[in-house]
C-alpha cells in the first residue's frame, strides 16, 4: 500500500557523545549493526553514521544508554 507519510524513508544521523560515554557497551549489545567497540580506547564507535528508515534497535540503544550519549537526528 505504500508509505504516504514518508516516515520510513527519512535519513537519520547517529551521534555518539564519547566525552560522556563510560564504555559500558550496552549500545553494541543492543544494536550491533550500528555500533562496535573500539579496542584501542575501549569506547564504542558508530559503524555508519547515516541510516535510512526505522531502526528499533537504535531507539532501544538510545533508551538504554546510561549516560544518554546517543542522539538520532533526522536530516534532509
């Protein structure tokens, strides 16, 4: 039937605040398609900062982050 609102086709940018991140790895466990641990500094990093569509795992990672380091912003 389609998606008249275009909701699922919007591009989003994942931002990770490494200054406040404690390296707990919750984001990597919840959303391994989007985050990976950097073994050198023991902090997560974003695999691809631009995503398209809906990603429930990203929303869950943002909600579970104890330091609120993950932001997801819609981009044009």
